[in-house]
């Protein structure tokens, strides 16, 4: 039987980092087994679901490069099918109409609270004839769940999860207004979509018990479950805004590359043994048995390290395009060609896209370029005398290639009888306004003859 997994987010907010990891693991397992990964938007909660949240989910998945098979399914479009299955269970005696009033339900809650128990429906309409209800009284449809024994869930992460049936009441399938509950809709959709494996956060484990009972009532084989522990903050507490970015869009806005975020997420709960894994390298190795049972913790340093690695290996033109907006330039700005050519000397040091833009800004700075305080301190009277010697030697140079410029600067250092650094530092300060940059020969070659000589002249002036 072919593996079919699914990612089924509720569109009530941003794509959370935990949801992104679930989507990633769902895809990896499908790719590992040669199966399919489907996307479903669980939007039956029409009051809380928003078009903006749906768009945020699509944009987040697209940015991460997580491509699902087929078109996405929208759960609310299948409500008729969900109601049909509830009626099927009712007709088979596996569900029943419950006419309990709001006042009766409130009394049940109070009685449970007095005994220190969670709220639970007492089953008063489980075996009663509906004719006993007042004419026209509103009702819900509840599943007739097992009263004794246990519901046992084999789980690929936690081995076995056991729930005492006495702790699980007869839950609602159809509300009083005829609308299906999430519990019913999810099972019906998973069955109709042919889902064989469900990978999701372990906050859904209680849902698994109730959903398993619906599968059993329908006589349909349950899927394989893998409930992965949630992601916690560095302090071990449940992830929240106080821990910083928790939405995927925030990582994009902070300048992380999507492949770096994906690689980092793989390490949150999966012991891959791979260094800087990618979708391509991880899929053959991914297996549910390698998922951890303990919550993973966010590690900002590890994410920055991953981004640093992928920045160094990213395409130069792509990086140039990414930093243009940070430099106040349009994506089609002619400066992209210069930045692309300069990228090999810039990206080796960059940790994020904004950091890369900041290191590249001197290339596009109008003259006279701003000079940082540390660079200004380098340009002493003695150092400027050395800069002048190079400036004068450059006047008659026609070959403005990197190698020719490097040779000239090296020869000037020898002629001035100073270590190369004593000449390179003030040249760098004059050309870039900074104390850290690519080599001065590389900078001059990329800036071109006119701009380079102009910047040196400004410093000498």
C-alpha cells in the first residue's frame, strides 16, 4: 500500500514554526517511502478562519520550498460529506441524538468540578428513545463510544498510547445547528483522502483516541500515528512570543534563507546524523523511528550557523537580488551586476541577508563615501602619504584587472618599505570607509578606475 501523508493546518493565524516542522516531516516521510504528501486546510471553524491566514500558510510553505502533491483540499467545502457520515453512524446505531439542554450540560460541568474531574457528558440520552424528547427540541449527534476497556493507539514515536475509555465521554459529531465538529470532519477527510500515516504534534494525542473511536465505529482501519513532541523555547518552556520569532514569515523578514530554516528544522526532533541536511539529502535517511520523544529546544545560534553555511553556498545573483531592497534599490537595478560580481568576496562573512546588505553597502555609496570612526582613525597623515603614493602610481595604469592591481599595491608596499598591512589598511579605509572588506585589489577592480581614483582623491583631500 502506497504511503499517503497529510499536513492539515487550521487557518486561524500565521504558519507557526512548529507547523512548518510538521509539514516538513510529513513531506520527508512521503518522499522517503515513495508515497504522496497532501495538503488540507482544516477551516471548518469559519468564525476564526481567515483568508489572510490561508494566504500566510501558502506563502510560508512556498517560501520554504515545501511542495505538496496535488491541489490543496479545503475542509469546509466537504461539509455535506461529513454530515452524511454522521447520519450513517446514527442509522447504524453507532451514534445517537442527544437532547440535553444547556442548563443540564452546565450542571454536569459543575458536578464534575465538585468531584475534581474534567467536564464530561454523562450519557443520559445514550440509550433513551428520541420520542421522549419534547417535540421540536434541538439536539446534537454524539458518538456511542466504548464505556469499558481502553483505546490503545500504536504510535511510531511514543510506542503505545493508552486511554481509559471511562475517561472519554460520548463526544459530539454534529452540533445543534447541523454543522460537523472538527473531530468528525478530520476523520472523514483522512479516510476519503486515503491517508495512511498522520504525523503531527503530540498536543493532538487526546484527539487520536477520539478519532480512533470514529474509525472503529465506521469499520475502517486506522492510520499509523506519529505524534512528535512540541518545540520549546531555549528555557524549556512552551514556545511563545517572548522567545522571539515563532512565525515562519518572521524568519524570512529577519533575513534567513529558506533552505537554512528547513535544514535547521530537521534537527529539531530528528537525529539525522547529517551535516547541513537538505530536502534531497534528508529524504533517503528520514524514518519515523529516529524521531525523539522529548521536546526540541530552539537554538538561535544554531540557526545562525546554518544560515551562515547556506549563505556561503548560495547563488551569487540570487543573493544580490535579495539584498537590493535592503539597499533601497529595485530588483532590476543595474547595481545588481556589480553586487553579483562582488558577492564571492562578501558572502563568506555574512550571517543574514541584512548583514550581507550592510557589508555590501560601500560598493553603492555615493561619493564622498561615509567613513566609519574606526576607518577614519586609520587615515593618519603618515598613512595618507602611502595612499598618495599608490594613487599617483595608479594614474598611468591601463590594466585595471584584479591581478594587475594586486601586483601594483604589493610593489608599492615594497617600494615604501612597509609591511603590506600598513598600506592595505589605509587603502581599504579610503576605498570603503571601513576597516573590514574584501581585498583592496578586488574592491578597486569591481569599483572600476574612475570610482576608485575618485574615492582615493576624496580621502586625500
